C-alpha cells in the first residue's frame, strides 16, 4: 500500500457539530435547521459530514442534485432531503425510489412529476420556489395567480415547503433583503389563500440567519456557516463559529539562494538577500490557488511565512529566511490555525478576489480528507 502524500485536509467534526448547534440555538426551538451539504459538503467530505450533522440533530438536509440526494440515502441518511436545484426530465423515478423532496419552479416539471407519481400510485412531497428578487430560479411573484391553481389540481403532489432565496443578505446595508422578506410574506399569504398549507416556510441562507428577524419562517438553510466560513463583516461576534477545515502540508526541501536569483516559473520573485526557501508539495492542482503567487502566507511553528514565486501545479515555495528553525518535515499550515496564528478562508478569498465558498470547494479530491474528533 503506497504511503500517502504529506499534503492533507483535516476536518474537525466536533467544530462542525458545534456550528450546527450554535445555529440552532440562535434561531430557537420554533425553527428547524436544514443542513446544506451540496458539493460534497462544500468540499469537506459528505460521507462523514452528513452523519455527523445528523448526530448533532439535523432534521433536514439540502443538496443541489438528485445524485447527491441518492448518495445521502446510501450513507444511511433517513431525514428528508431537499433537492434545492430541482429535477430534470428522467429523474422522476429516482426521486420516487429514494423518497427525495424536489424543489419545483416550473409547471412543466410539476406536471411530469405528477404523471410519474400517479402511475406509481403514490404522492410526492415538494417545496415551491418563488423568485422574490434573486432573479435566478423560482416562479415570479406576479405569475403565482396562474401557477397556484395548476399546482392545486396536481393531486399526487404535496406542497410541504415554500421557499425563496436572498440575493444580498451578506450586505445588510442594502434594502433588497427587506424587500424580499416583505415580498415573501405576501407569497406566504397568497399560497395560504389558495388552499395550501406548507409545513416549512424558508428564505434565509447563512447570512440571512443573522441579518434580521425571521418573521413568518420556520426553517433556515445554513451552508457556509456550518463549515466556519462566515467570518467577516456584520457576522463577527454574532455567534461563536469554529473553523472546520485545515489544509496542511510539510516542508520537503530547504535551499539557500543568493541575492538576485529568481525562483519558480517566470521568475516572478527575485531574491533581494541571501534567502532560505522551502519547497512545499502542494499546488493549484490541490486547490492552492495560483493567484496566491507572491501574495499568500503559510504558517510554520505558529509564524507566518510568505509564498514566493509562481504557485505551480504540485509545488509552492515559501520564504523561511526569518524562520531559521525551519526543518525538512515541519508542518506547513496553508489554511487553519497553528498556535495563536490563523489563516482563514476569508483571508484567502480576499487575496484571490473570490469568496469562502470557492476556497473550500476548490480543494482538490486528490487531497485526502482526515476526519478528527468524530
């Protein structure tokens, strides 16, 4: 059996469970938490993350794809699984066989799902999605008067949820979130008047949970906040969030380089002094973004060291001249905490012009996940 590479991701399941319970504490006992585990639990490894969240008390799960829902069933998840991205023609039998709950935003899809359910002699639960301002998926509010009577006549479909999605909840100074909440309140009333009694009403993503009161809603959909990635802006000090993912490698080689010499592809870094450079076996194929060239930092012995030169597919170079105790085999923390120092996903995102979601999701599958505190 081959010895694994030293580069790895560590997933702290105790931190994950803490974050879930903290969200549940904040929303209170009258509101359920739908744990979003799409995209392999945001790159954290759904095979361990989903069971850990179920143990923590998650009563519903959310994924983007039917295939992801089927994977959760194979993992033994028995709770309702909401297919947030909806379904496509031909997937209806899988929805039925695995007791998945699709989000519906299209009457053609709803009619086809009704036919499959009718032929099978059973009922299928669904959540109705309404577009209150995201401009992406969902029935437009002004078209509900046409859609609701059609949905009412689909006798084998049960509306168990009513939902929308916030577009700018992470920018609380903008008025759109309030307007979306107001529109959603009107949608709730309209759906009720049409004779539907959805069990769940939900609009809040991670940022929405902390942006305002959840009036009229009894379900929230945290994703990034489960994984410790909602660390900036108005959310600081609002709740005790713990980072779940650490991205770790080690020093493979140390080299003394005279002043005036370039390192790595393109020689985008040239030494200005006698420099000690550490080669670390991690690169953009692992998810260490190439935009961190000459911009990123790593942690060694609890201290920062700068990335120098172009990040390669499999290697990254780090200037450890000011860390004279560095040795081959020393741990290098790319993302996470070492001693009192920490590099957050938000710091990464700021440096590469992205968001924490992408930071987590782009960590390559070739990097092994090590689950701790199970």
